[in-house]
C-alpha cells in the first residue's frame, strides 16, 4: 500500500547547535563509520509517515537492541521483501543493535524516531537503502536497489542488550537484574528455569515448572550459545537470550531442530554452585556446598589472616575412612592458623583462601598438595588422595598500620620478621620470603620523624633485603639474590654482610672473579670479617679447582694429544690410530705423500713401515691443521662453559652470614 503524499513528512536530522569557537580534539575528528554515512543524508532522501502510533515516551538509542518486522514495497505497492508470514516471510522479526549492527542508512536514521509498537512507512531514495555507495549490507538477489522504495517498519520491542558474540549470534536482553556480580563458569553447577521458542514465537520446550534444569557448565549439556549467554548472568537474573543457528549445538537440553534460524531462550538463573579447578588440571577441586556471607572474592581471606575453620578429613579409597574431625578429636574446638605460614597442607590453604565466612566447601586434593609434603597423620597412607569438608567460621584481617606510631610499626615488623625467620629455619623459603617482602611493601608507606628513627628504619630495611637474598640463595635463584643484595649496597657500598651474601651468590652462579672481589672488599673495609672472608675465599678456590677438574674430565683426550693425534674423545684407540688414514675415494684428500712410485696409494692403507713420523704442525695436511686450529680456539671457551655448569651442581656451605638476620 502506497503512502499518501499528504501524510508524508520529510525526515531531517535534529538541527545542529549554533557553532561555537573551540578547538577540535582528536576524539572529535575521529568519526564512527555510522557518523560518516550520515553525512550522505540529503533533503528528500528519507521521508516518514506514521501508520500506527506507539506507546510510551522513550525511543531507541545506541546500544539498544531493536526487534522489528520489515516489509519492502515499490511505490506502486508491490511487495518486494517481507519478514511477515502474510507477505511470504518466515515470520521471524529482525534484530539489530543500534550503533553496532550493520544496517541500511534509512533504518539507521529512521528507527530511533519510533516508539515501541509504532508502525511507520519510510520512503527512501536508493542512497538510503541498498543503492547507497559502499553499503555495508548486501542486497538480496534481484532486489531493485536503484528504485525509490517504501519500507514499512513495525517496532516490536527495544531495550539495552549485551552482545555476547561479535557476530551477533548470541545476544542477551536483561528482563530482571540479578544479585551480586559473580557469574557461572566451568565447572560450576547451575540450576535455571529455561524455556525456548522459535523466532516466530512457537514453543519448543519449557522447564518452568517442577525442578529447575540442572547442568554442569562446560560439559556441553546445553547449546553452546545458551551457555555463553548464561555465563554473563548473575544469580537470580532473568533474561532473554537470542541464539542463531550456528550456536545451536546438539545437547541433551535441545535436540537438533531443523529449519530453525534462531531460538529465543527465556532464562531465570535460580542458583549456581561454585566449583573451582584450583590448579587447572582437574586434581585440586573445591566445590561449594553452602554459600557464605559477602561477595567473592573481595570478602575472602587475605595473606596473613588469622583463620578459624572446622574440617573433616577423609581418605579417598574404598573404605573412605575419616582420619580427623575437629568437632570430635579437638574437643569441638575449631582449627586456628595464620595463612601464609605453611601450618596446613598447601591444597587446604589454597582452597580456604577462596572461601567466604560461613561457607562450607568440599575439597578433593591430590597427595602432592595434601600430606606427601606435610606431616602425615598416621592413618593416611603415602600417596593418598584426600577429601576435606571445610567450614570457614571466620577470620581476622592482618593489622592495618594506618595511624600507628613508629614504635608500634617496628614492633609489628619484628613479629612478622620473627615468623619469617622461623619459616626459613623450617626450610620453607618461599613462605619466608613472602613475609619479608610484605614488610618491605609496607615500608614504602613508613616515614621516620627523626634521625634516630631513620637509622633504625634503614637498618631494618637492609636486614629485610638481605633476608630476601638469603631465601633466593637457598632457592637457587642466584641472580635475584644478587639483586636483593645490591639494594643494600646501592645505599651503603661497604655493607659487610651484603658483600658477603652477594659474594656467595656470585660464587654459586659461577662468577668467580666477582665473588673474589666482594670477599677481598670485606677484608679491606672490616678487619673483623677477615676469618669469614678468608674461609669464603678458600671455598671459592675449592670450587674453581673442582670446576677445572670437571672440565678436564669432560674434555679428556683433548688436552693430552700430540700434534697429529687429535681425535674425538668418544673414539676408541683403534679408531684414533686410523684417523689420518682417510679414504681418498670418499674425501678426495690425500693425507700422506707416497714415499716412492711403487707404493700403493690408490685408496688403500699405507703400510706401517712406509709411514713418515710426524714432524710438527707444518707437516700436516691442510685439513688436519684446520681442525687443530679450531680445537685450540674452542678449548678455552668450552672450559669456561664447564666452569659455569659445574657450579650449578656444587654444594652450598652455610655460614652465619647466610641465614636470615634475627
């Protein structure tokens, strides 16, 4: 049906504001693709006539998903294309996201003028539809893109939407906001009310009564697109999730549906259980049984928190024997421990730190994170998987230093440092280092008020840096140990303990000259350190000699050969004797001169009685001299590499200078 000319009104963009004199910014200069297209608008190119008024006052804007039916006619009223069934379409409305989807220019400008439920007719010049130069939307076959056309638009709905996939194959529209911000992910366990309809409104299935549908996220138990949409939802949220055919993968929830281009899922996320693969390899699994108080993870325990838990431990075997229960074996008293001190198995602490107060979780733990590296209860066999049921009763956060005076800060420092020293003595170097580094971070916000406080502060900070260096040294990270020492030496180049510890790190790293320099500097700046420095130099000498012995052993056969006898060390004596007797037929090189014309040198071996004794390097063939030259150049380099390699295997010697300072 053609639109009466008297009912049409020219659509014009809103009038611009009066020009203001201001400098354009880079942002102003960078127009979006849609803004550049809008510059093509010309008077009379787009006309609008309202056929049925809409309701409300709001109109679509950028970021809104618009759902509409579209029927295209010639000016004579002949239907060219339609989404409505009565005009030959499939009955599926079009969905676009304003500002993101590729749309015809006339619709990009016209739809934002409409109200929900409104029907309007837009008369478009070719430049407003598929006839636009460089139109981002391809025209259907045999479409009259060079003609003026009428586009009848029925705006069914619009609202803010989340584009889940970049190709607009999955889009979510929120109906009711949810609670919190946590969303399900693999391998969470999810309960949800779900119903599905085709794009034209035909019901496919409904799980809206009885028990909610239960599935494990990431196990392909629901179509891929639906799972992607649910993965953006929070607890108790209700939403419509639009999924196109390429994301409708086969699943127990939705068998294959033929001839369906799109499915609309209505979802209410009833509940989900947090299940965490803590290590990422499926061995350490934490499954939340009861929700806790607060929001994850902001209300979870921090490092150095004082934790209060009840737990029950069970061996995962056929008997499933309970080996400990705090409510029984501990007179009903909870276990109390500080995080970050290695007082419980590593897997236990890793999972507790992911819990909220009041939460109950079931933890399945492999032996290397349970009791194989921790004092094992007598009734837990070696190599056993265990399961803990843990209830986090509560925790106290580490003390906040804000507002503390200098003395109180130093008292707190001493407590934490003492804990770190204890961990070091127990061989828990990583945990000890974490304590020292925490204090160093806190020291960035400490401001001494006078010289006396400044001196105490500087001395304590140096001690912490050197304790970090001691941890790195024990952990075999020699370069990091050197860096920690240099933080002290940068401010005090003659700090004896820093020189000693850096020297030991240099020695362990194979930098013998640097180590010798540090030990000699100790004697120079402090005579009282001479016994320790002398002992260190003696140790250094032993390590150098050991490195030389290993190098000589490694390259045995290269140091004791006479000229003309150089051979691979892996060759046996017989092969070494024949190394000069290369077959001329293969190498093309004559290795020896024939002593007379009667000698047989046609590829055969020269008789022993005719061999000329070697007379020095100048008597060799050029190939032998070249090999010898290369080996002479390589031997020093290989020896130096051997020195470095040998130190990685060398044992360390502990002295008073190597342990953390109390």
